[in-house]
């Protein structure tokens, strides 16, 4: 169960770009939670998963001696879900997902792209956390912060798009 959990259903075993694959698996799951529940449920589920992930990653690192194994992608789920709980952070029905006016799909895609950018580039505090924090906290923290930053920036970009639309 531990390996299944920290590799996000074995998606982290992808030979190419396991982080991106893990994020791609996380995106529709998070979107479904937003559609059928709400942003608070997604946020709280992400907190719970993050706490469990820290413990499970610590156990894995203790046994294997490997810090931040690239196959561990539960951190991508946490980052992606935190981004989605910030933007779009709205509840829509399944039929409203593609409605441009509510911004759900646009903000979800922006969150994905920005999260992957921040997770790979690791600017500022994200990189510092990645380099200096140890154990499960070190594996999870940079993705959690990258997710929050991606979500906030996605929401800001969407608001900018709406403002530009209102000019015309």
C-alpha cells in the first residue's frame, strides 16, 4: 500500500517524466472533487493526504536511504490539488465545466501549467525548500508552495482576462 500511495497508483513508475505523469493523473481527480464537492473538501483532502504522505515518505526514505526519489509523485498530487483549491476554487456541474464564463477549465489548465513550471524551475523559496528541507517534509513542501503560488497566479491571470474582456 505504501508504494502504491507514494507513487500515486504507480504513475510515478513512468519511465519518462514521472512528475508530469503524476500531475496529469492528479488534475482530473482534483477537478472531479471540485465538480462533485467543493474547494474546501479538496483543500482538506489535500491536507490529510499531505500529512499521511510525509509519514509514508519518511518510512520509505528510512528503508531505502533515497531522498526525494523521482518515482514518488504524491507530492505532485498535493501541489496540483492545492493549486486547484485556490483557482478555480469554484463548484460547477459537469455540464458547466467547458463554459468559458465561469473560468473553471481555463483556471484548471493554467494551474496545471504554472504548477509544473514552478515545480521544475523551483524559483525562490520553492527551490530553497527543495534543497534544505529533509525527509517527507522536504519532498512535500516545495510542491505545496508551488501549488499555492500556481493557484494564486492562475486566479490573478483569470481576473486579468476578465478585465480585458470588459474593456471590449
